[in-house]
C-alpha cells in the first residue's frame, strides 16, 4: 500500500487507534474521511485537522452502513482505502444478567459491521485496499472480555479469507493486529499501563512502507508467531486468578 495520495475511509476514526491513524494519514498527504456516531467528537477532529471530511454514521445499523456506502459512491467515488476500525470492548461475565444484549452489541459492531462494509466497498471500482483492525486477543483470549476476543478471532479468520477472495479484484487486504494500547477501549483507565498509540502508529507505518500485510507491535508481534504450547502458557498467565 502506498501511504500517500489516497482517499481513505476510517470507521471509528475519532478516538484511540482510529484517531492515531487519521492524524498520521493526514500527515502523510492523504484525504481522510472519518465516520462515527457522535458529531461533537467528529467536529473536534475538523477543528484540529480542517482537511478531514466527517460523516455521522452508526455502523451498528445496517441501514446506516448502506447509506454510508451510497454516499461514498456518489460523493467520493475515488475512495481507494477502507479501514474497518470501529469496535467496542465489553468487560463482562457470561453469568451477568445483561450479558446477552451486551454480547449482541459487540457482535454487531465488531463482526457484522466490517463484514457488511467489506462486501459493500469491494464493489467500489476505485477500491485498492481494505485494512481490518483485529487484536492480539484474536490469538489468545483474555477471559474478562470473552466476546470481544471471539469477535476479533472471527475477524482475523475472515480477513485471511478476504485476502484470498479479493486477489481476483486486485484489492489488497491488510490486518492491523494491535496489543493493548493506552486508549479508552473498554473503559477509562483500564489500559493506562499500556504503550501509547503513537508508538504503535509509528511502528505499523514502517511496516506499511515495507509492504507487509500483517501489522504488529509489541506483544502482538510474538503472539502471531507463537505455537500451541506458548499460546497455552500465555493464556494461563493472562487469566491467572489474583
């Protein structure tokens, strides 16, 4: 993927990893379109980066995903990169009284949305690249976020298939595999101990320049190469009762 002179749509591009991607892609000379649910947060991006194009969209709703695609195909038909980054993380237990509705919300946003958007945008004649944000937890789950881990494992598997299926259309498919980073994913303060997003962004852009299609950093770099025994030990260490 060329890191400059693209027109890029980033879902969930207003905070966390998405915001880091937005700012770096702008810096690298790209036109960036950010979609999100909260207009006040979207407007804050424009105040800081006037070149960013914003679009209010709740990717949890199929109708809004379709409206987003139709708007892009009409107003920005030269879009060539889709980044499926929007996601939520629920800290919960299967015995919680509200487990099912929260799990359903996670599945909708973390699985249904990127699958649907990928199928829609693959039909856009100008599209050259799809980037899916998964997680190191795709490979070894943290049981405090059981559905989140399962959704990311699904998206990892789907991304592998998507890469193969879209070769015929010459659409490159890249997997972004972050470890825990210092964001508000899952709730404020939960990841304060983790590396900053800026370090992650710097690392993955170097990998993009090298033409890699699996972008990793820190813990995720080792996890993606780990064998069954190492994954089992990592699982036991991560989920040990304290």
